[in-house]
């Protein structure tokens, strides 16, 4: 009799699930469905209906490396539950219902457990079609010079870093690589060289972005490549700090970069941008599209405008030709929200630059939250992090804001930071071309969930419960919200109702004692569960549940220990055929310093490092009045230094100095002859100083020539740098 009542309650509960009482839908056609299930009134009747059923929740616990799935059966004792748990560990999920003993008790569906869960219920269903196409997760190299030190790493460490970033089913497994089209200007952490310093100059081997794209393609042939200019060489402006003076000339410059990528490196660029976070020109976008088509590059799609949603969205709605030529609207740091006008265009919406946050656990929480909620809130189908890898000197702007850190090529040390493993929760179990389900949304007590499918039976569910304090991005300001412990019950419907098993991957951010990064738990067996399971969720957790079995937390032996920049460092630039145009460990901040071979000198000064620009670029940031390249440790106090300088004009050609965070120490040669070698030793705390124009200075001499040293002390931070004037 009790078994009959139990079964009857189960059937009634099934009917209630099919038509959730009071469930509300917040969706528009083609956009995700947010389903919130209110507390079911049948709970009290099921609990007090005299059935004598002692049900247990189908809870997913994290405990060490195991997943505990407790079956929902009539009269399940603690011992029986433990035996079921052991069966799950041995992947013998068929005993989940048979363990209760009788056919009557086995007939009680796991649905009863779902209805007894004190949290919300969430349906994942493809019966009414799918949501939007997923376009991938990626990262930016550039904007600027953020990968500068990576190329100097010795093997095997350089390849290991690249594997963590790009290798499928290993680490971040990125789908997209977006690179800066070097324009010779300062673009945040340095300058990247242009392929055309001058109008008749073309060189498709400058810089390191070509190399990086090839390394990414080597690991993932399907990776999507995007190019975007930040600055432009000065000749395009014809005397103005503006790239749209001659629209066809600028379009030719950009298209030549795309064609050079294919001709010299066999790289197919998939998307091209306009001008990073600066004004767009409607006529230029149209000219660019026509020139791309004329050159047979119809496959290259245009993203605009890599700034805000407006005014580009409104402009597209008012101009049918512009609407036609733009393929993707890309916004930066959208705060997980898009705008009505952008949605009305019917174009793909991307967060084409996001994150930009230090890569500690708070940064990882930021990344986890926006990867889900950019779609849940704003229908953005791609999110791209700035930046790919923090491979630039500490104490430059936005230090350690990459997905991982690699800024010590001299030691080989690097750090696989937590955002790498947060990325893996999405990237290893989805691919561009998959589709979001319509049934995605927010969890009742904070957090969000998305689900994606390849349309071939595979399903990936990503659930995050990032708290505000653990997920605040550097921008924009994050409104207050609350996340608390909850039970979330998921119901697999449509083609997913017969899925027998889900792989489970888990991350917990925060306290080191509770911290887990991309840990595989035991599989969740769904046989005889009617496609239902419940998760117990705490704050700052990230779950991926997937039918794919290819996930992997890749690893290498620990890299060498961190070491400061070497106290003794020499470089004679003696390289007939350098692989890269820039000397190792020099990080250009204004202007471009390249290897140069003086064919008229067969002596020790045949090979040099030369600043090659003779005019200011079209700037993106506030470039310094002099060209600058830095090297070394900003914490240096004592700096023995030897320099050889050459002047093309016979006047003051170069400065050697240390500067960082506003502190400036300049060593300025006065009346320097054409070729001079000199050595000096400085100490920050020397007592021998005078003042010149309010600044402390030191006077040194060599070969009867004085050197003027200016100090502008701020926070006690110095860095060695070389400087020259434009065109010298």
C-alpha cells in the first residue's frame, strides 16, 4: 500500500513538472529562456501524505576527489546509501534504483528527490529550438606589447606556456586569438612595430605577433584569428594625428597586413577591426569592405567598433549599407549587458575586450562570472580577455592582468594562474559553432547557468556562483548582489532526457584550505533518474557537467624558481639573421628599436640597436616626447652600466636612464662625439648632489666630457632605459 502511494506521488509530481505551477518565462523569440520555479505546494503533501517514504536528495558534493550521488529511494538507510556511493565510484550506476530491493520501491522516481529540494528547478530543453550560436572564448595579445617577453623564453618553457594557452584539452584551450596590428605607437605597456614604417616600406617579419599566431595555429589549426589596429604609422596621417585622412590609403595599409599574413606566414585572418576604442568612420568601413572583396578576402569579416555599443549600433540601423558590411558588433567591458539598438541590428554581439583584471582568484572569479553572464544578460556569444599572458615588466600599467604570468625569460619562471583553469571550464567542453540552449539564466539565490550543445547529442552545462567580493572586475563598477548556499535541480528534457552520464569538473575559489582548480570529480550517473539531478552550491564555485570525456588538466614539471633580472647582463646585438626584429628583453615604450647592421663598420660596432622612426605615429595613448626602450628590474638601486652610443647627426643622440612609476633618472651625454664608449656606477642614496631647475642632479665625467644626471624621485622606483629624440 505504501509503495502504491509512493508511486502515485511520483506520477503526480511528474505531471506537476511538465506544467510548472506559477513558473515564469522571461524571454524573447530566439533568446534564452529564464525559468524560475516557485516552491511547489505538493512538497508538504508528499512529505506528510502518510507514505512513510524517507527520501534523500540527489546531491552532488565535493569531497576530495570524489562525487557523492545519494539515491532517492523508499526506506534508504545510511548503509545502503554508502553502498550506492561506492557503486557510483565503480561506475556501476545501474544499481541506483535496484538497491532499494523491491520493484515497488524502485518505481519511486528520482523526481521525488528533485521536488523535495529546497532550491529552484531549472529545465534544460531543446524541444522548442536552440538559442544563439556560440562563437568562442579568446584573448588579446597586444594593446600593447603584452606578449613582449614571451618570445625571449628558452625552451622548453616557452612551448609549455604556449601549450597552456592554446593546446586543446590541456589548459585554457582558447578558441580565439586577437592580435594588435602594430602601428609604432604606445598602446598601454609598450609599442609594437608596424609592417610599414613608411609608405614604401613593407616588412612582414617585424615584431612577434606573426610568430605567436603561427604557434597558436600549430597547436589548434581551428583557432580564430583577429587583427585590430591601436595606433597607425605617422605617414598615414599626412601631418594629422588621424587615420582617416585618406580612407583608401588606410584601407590598403590594413588589407596589406592581412595579405602579408597569408603570403609570408600562411595565416588566414578571420576578422578585422577598425580602430581600438577610438572613433570609427562610416565611409572608411565601407571602403575597407570593398577593398577586402576586391582582393579576394570575402571570408574576412568586419568587427565594429571595439568601443561602446553606441553610436555604432544606431548608425547601423540608420544606414542599410553599413548594416550589411559589418558582421559583428564588438563592445569593450560591457558589464555583461548589451543595449536594445545592438540587439535590433540582428548582428552577432561580442564582448570583444573584457577582463583586464589582475589574475589572482578575484580576477578568476571575474572571468568565470562574465563568461556565463555576458550571454545570460547581454546575449554576447563571444568573450575575449585582455590580455593573453602578462609577459611584460612588473610595474608597467595593468601588471599581471593576463590569463597567466610569464615575465621572466632570464629565469624561465612562469605561473599558470587560476584564470587559465576557469577558461577551461568553458573552452574544453565547447567549440565555436555550438549553440546555447534557450533555457539558460540566473540561479534563484545568485549565480548563473548556461548550457550548450553541438546538435549531435552532446551537452555542456556551466554553473557559477561567484560572489561580488570574489568576482569584481577592474571595470565597470559592479552593482551589489548576493549569492548564498542553495540547491539547484536541473531537468534534462527533449533530446537530452536520455543522457546516461555527465562528466563533472569543479573549481572552488577563495580560501586556500578550500581551493580547488579544475578538478575532475566522479561522473554523475543519470540512469533511471528521468534526467534529473540536484547540485548543492556554495559561494564562489564553478561546475561544468558535460557529455564530453576529453577534458584534461594538463601539466608540466614545475618551471625554474623566480629570479630577478640578472645583475650582470650584456648584449652586443651581434646577430646577422635575428629571428625577431627587437633585441631580447628590451621593451619599447615610445618609438621602435630594431637590430641594425652597419655595413660600413667591420669592427666591434658593426651590429647595433637603432631607433628607426623619424616621425611620430598616429597615437593611441600619450606618447613620450622622446623615444624610449626599457630593460631590467625597476627595483634596482646600484646600477653599473656600460654604453656605446653613436650619433648620426653629431649632436646629443641618446640618453641612458632608469625610470619607473614616475621616478626618473637620466644620464644625458653632453657634446657627445660621434662614437663614444663610457662606463659609470650610480647609487640611489649618494649624498653628492646639487639641484638644477629644482631637480637633483649629478655631474660625472669621462674623456673630459661631462654627463648630467637628473633625478625625479617618486616611490623610490627606478628602471634602466635608453632614449633618443625622434629621427635620431
